[in-house]
């Protein structure tokens, strides 16, 4: 009897029973033998027989079904123009003003929205020299936990409308002509902190970075806010931070709009998106332009990473990235003459290469090891007729170019040449 009681207590602890709970029902079942049917007992409040609380696997299945139902409801309401954000335990639900959906663009131009996100350091912070991968890691795990109904490591039941799968794990459709051999396609967002971050922040200081959402990802902006609100620690030791505000910015006109303030707990709609067509209205310099690579840029050509940023290589990689974003996250493929543009790009000359090859070390939680990243930083001056390429170059300042653009690499700024 004493051994049976010890085994029952150990079994109860494994199954999550609280200490002090009665073990008599378990002991009776053990005496009856394994596999014996549980006798029905009467529920005096309902007047019918029941079999007690559901088992843990049954409860998990019920929870997954309810999460999937909520996610489907999010997709239906988003399709009608409203926004629904996931509820977070211990937090008040986020309110989002519904905004009318923009009509489909007949020219199938690509659009993006850019935001300035500001956190407050609740304790002194020690941060790496570049925050991109740190912010991307903290944000990705929180986004999956809050926005995907499937447990981590299991297949999502609604990948077509799940915010996490649309943003992080979009796969090419079976009938896609492009990227059929690629396992992944470009992510429709860019987290862009300052190129060089302060090594430490005192308590109360602001930690800010830019966030770009491309194409369909703009519809999930309330989900991004909820996720950012749940990022409670960054840097060494995961020191606590708190989301204070998010502002929408119009990079062409410098217009600013408040879209989220922590005290109000409200996401406001805005109309500050930038399209590829808008960038076509930006005047093109006549002599040429200087491209300032702000963060490490890795440009591949003919299967290798190039050391000198020839213009045709830069434009090939930029046009390929924008084309993939438009096809899989926008209104459809870009309607451009790819061969004609790339052929014309070979006529633009690199007249001054003031770039340098730099290395940067980061820790990859996914691979469980430190990784060294190298890339170009500095200025490259180009001479020639940039008119056919200018809209893409202007737009690419916010989508970035090259590898690992998601956490801010491949960022650049355009400087027209005078004269």
C-alpha cells in the first residue's frame, strides 16, 4: 500500500496535480487494475453523468481547435477591412480602427509602409554594436507564439491566412514559375536599426529602429504591434524594455503620423504608404549618383560574393528582390522588361569605389553557434543614364538589397551627383 501511494504521488506530480490534492481516486483505480473503465458519477449541478475533467492531450486538442477558429475569424474580418489582434494573457486587448482596403492597383505596383518604433529601457542596457539580429530574433519567436495557432514545431492548420506563415514562412505555390527551386522567398519586412548603435543605454533612454512592411504584410500591422508590445527584454541578460510608441513615416515627404501610443492602446489607420509608382516621380540626377552602403551588403553574381559593387550586379540583385516581393507579397509580378533593363545597366560605369570589406559576428540561436558575416560598407559612385533604374533604386532604400536584408543588412542611401 505504501509503495502504491508513492507511485501515485509521483504519477500525480508528472501530470501536474497540485500538492495536497486527494489521491484516493487514483489509488482506487490502481487497485482495480490498469485499463479498468472509470465509473460514471453524477454531477449534482447538471443532473447527468460525467467523467471528470478532460485529459491533458484532450485539453491540448481543444485549445488548438479554438486557436485555429480564432485565426480563421481574424482572416475573415481582415478580408472585410477590419483588423483583429490576438489577445495576450495579462494584457488588455489591442484596439484597431478599421480602415477601408485600398483597391487593387491595375499596374500591379509594389507598396510599402515604414514605421519608427520606440522602446524605453527599463534598466541599463548593454547592446551589441549592431542591433539587427538581436531585434529580429526576439521579434520572430514572439510573433510565432502569439499569431500562429499551431504549437511550435508542428504544421499550421491554416498557413494561407496565418500571419506568421505569410510573413515568416511563405512558400512558393506549386504552380509558381519563379523560385520553384527555392525553399524560401524574401520576407516582406525589414528591421533596420541605426547602422551603429550605442554600446549602452541608461534606464529611461529610448531605443528606436525602423520597420518596413512590404505588400500584404501591411495588413498585419496590428499583429506586429501586439508582438512588439510583448518583446520584454533584449541584449545581454535580456534586460527589460517596454514599447512606448510607433509612428508611421512617409520617406518621400517626411510626413509623420502617430499610429500607436502605449497609453492609449490604440492602433490608428494611416495613408502614408509609398509605391514604386510614387518613386518614379522623384527627379533623376543627370550625371549619376553615389550609393552609400550603410550596413554590410553582400551581392552575389555568378555564384560568388563580389568584392566590387559594379552597377549591373547591384541592380540585378535589387530588381530580383523587388520582383520576388511583388510576385509573392504584392499584387502580382512587376510589368517590366527585365532583359532590357539589365542590358542597359551594364552601360552604367563604376567611377569610384570607396567601399571596404568588413566583418561582423553574431550569434544564431537557430544554428546554436556564432556566425561571421562579411559585406561591403562605404561609397560607390556611378556615372551614366540612371533614368530607367531610378524608381527601383529609390524604392530599394527601404527594402534593402542583398542577403540578410530582413534584419537590416544591405541598407543604402542615394546621393545625386552635382553639376
